[in-house]
């Protein structure tokens, strides 16, 4: 027999948005794992703080790189692939010993989540279970009280890491839009929205559903965008 891997969506930031199922599994599990940047707690781990007890054992997976290397380079892809191999190997050792493991993931695990790369490696050989979570974009448009699509309108999700040309081309064919991964890409995204005549409709949200949440028209934002920020444009 082998253990089960539970991949838990922990939602966008507010602990009260974690599903009852995810919390129930997390409270009984003996081993839990999560991803984090160097020197940081890890967003999913922070959300789960009040649900974890001292008798549980923690598996912390610290990214070897984040933004130090351009994400489209082979060096970046190889470094992360090796990292995910190592994480999967650690979890696999527990599964082989008939120990269940919960892997925490902010938002929804299968939407821009690192957990999906662990799933790809372990799903063929082990029992895996996905508990969906509220995505960042859903939490953000709810807190902004922004109806995002109506009738036959379509919703497009774009990563801000696309080139300026790609952003403009795709924006020109959109109704409603969510632009993720803003961070250091903010100026490029602003320019693309202006070229696509969508700038005046854009809503900027950072740290959605968290205590430090900010919601405002993009035209009013002048600061530095953190990683946990996105832009919404209603249809």
C-alpha cells in the first residue's frame, strides 16, 4: 500500500475562503508541503497558519530561482524542472511509506499553480486528489464588486509576461480580460492597454482578499506592483 497525495487549493489569501473540504483534510494530515521563495513564509502556508497543529510535519520547498533568470530561457526551465523532480522525490518517499501528504497551493491548484508539476510527476503511480480553491481572479472581481462577463461575452486570461506585441494583439480581440502576474511587467501592460483602447476600463487589484488589499482604477495607481497583483477589465 502507498499513501495518498492531496493537493489543496487554499484560495487567494483570506483564510475564511478556504473550503471546508481542504481544511478538513489539512487538519487530519500528518505531512503537509508548500512552496516558498527564499526568506519568505510562503503564501499558501500563511493562509493555512491557523489550521496547522504542532504535531504535523512540514515539507518546505524553496524555489531555487524566481526572477533572477528570464523565464523563457532554457536555464530557467531546466532549473525549475530539476527542482520539481526533487520535490516530487521527497513526497514520493512518504507515499511509499504509506504516509498521506497534503500539498498546499494558493488559489486553485491547476490554475498557474506549481502543484500541477508535482501532479504530473506522481499521478501515474500514486493516488492523487485535487481539492479546488477560489482563484485569485474570482476573489478579486468579487471584492471589487465587478460583474466580469454578461450574456455571450467571453473571458480571456493573459499572463503579463507576454511580449508587448502579443499583449496588444490578444487584447484587441477580447471582451472581458484578466491580466495576471503583473509585478515588474506593469509599465508594459499599461502601454499595451492604451494601444488596445482598454486602459480607461482597467481595474488594478493587489493582494486581493488579503488584509493589505488595494482596489482602484489602473489610471490612479502609481506605485510598484507586487507579485500578487492583477488587472481586471469587465466585458
